[in-house]
C-alpha cells in the first residue's frame, strides 16, 4: 500500500489557500485569524490564505480582503449566467465559469481551496485542478440503514434535532461532485442537545431552535476544526491510498479524526 500526502510539507514553503465564499465569510475569517495566531505563537504558519474568491458581488469578500490585506477576486455567477441566458443549474455553463476562475486563480498558485460558505456547486474541472476542503454543520459519520449519510444538506441541524440526536458535531471533508459526500477529515467535539426527546416529538419547536444550535455549533465546531484541518493538511499529516481512503499520521480514519 502506498500513501500519498494531501500536501507535501516543507517547513520553508507555505501551503497556499484560496478562500472561496459567497456571503459573510465568517468561516474564512477564522481560518485567517488562526494563521495569524500561529505566526504570533510559533513565528510561522504552515499555510497562508493567498487569495479570496467570491461568486457574488454583494458578499463580504472585499471587506475581508481589506481587513487582512489579501487580494480578492469577485466574479458574480448570477451575472455570468444571465449574460448567457442560461439557468443556474446548467453545469455546462458552470464549467465555463470555473475554467475562467482557474485562470484567474493560477496567478496566486493555491494548493487548496477552502470552501468557506461558498454556495455554488463546484464543477469537476475545478475539483480536478485543486484539492477542495469544506466544513459542514453535522456529524457526517452518521449513516442510515442503507449506509447513506444521514445529515447532509442545508437543514442538517434540523434533521439531527428531529431525529433525537443527543449531541451535534461539525465535520470537515474533501469536496467532491456529491454534496457533503467527500471523505471525512475531522469531526468536532460534541455539542450537547438539551432534552433531545422534545425536538423529536415537536418538529415545529425543532425548526425554531435549529438556528440557535447551528450558530453555537459554528462557534464550537466549524471555527475550530476548519482552521485545524487546513493546518494539519499543510503539515503533511493527512494522506490517502490508491483507493482514496484517508489516513492521519499513517493511521486509517474511515470516520475522520474525531475530537473528544
């Protein structure tokens, strides 16, 4: 068996990260702040956010770029489709969009794309060109009877609450063509759900409280494991075998690195 690191660590070379975002970019801010914290505490960071990319002109990308002196590329995907009179679901147009995005990013030589609240589906051409990492507000190691991941999509926290889950976790994973379907990298420490039985009984209550839990989970989960995952990739701790299975420090992690 041959293991190939997701990134070959070199203490003299930083792993360049392109932050992909569509909205507020709160996850991206935490990634940048973690980089600065490592520099402050250790004198250097193994990764560097070299560029920010946004698919929306009304996102906070320019503000984040200004705050941290990072170049920003903005290409509004809605305008791109409108100009071509095409529906947003057209993957052919999406591939053209992503191909032009690759051309724009190449000047910044990113090694990894951090999907920090990026709302567009990445086309195969983008994922073939770069390694993509995403964070999701659910424990993606939980599967149903058929082996399918149970809490994918934008209502993951609500789904977990009505299922009576006693704790919530966030997950980082490699980005693939399947939404929330890539191999797991890291799973956060648990966030305890108070009286989970009541949410399993009362779905309306669960719907009202889901946003609260998602916000707390973002702080306790997403903002911890997303920067940490990028740091560990940059340090060469993650690798994969010929079948794409992931390893951490040489040990298999079929359910990701689990923080307790």
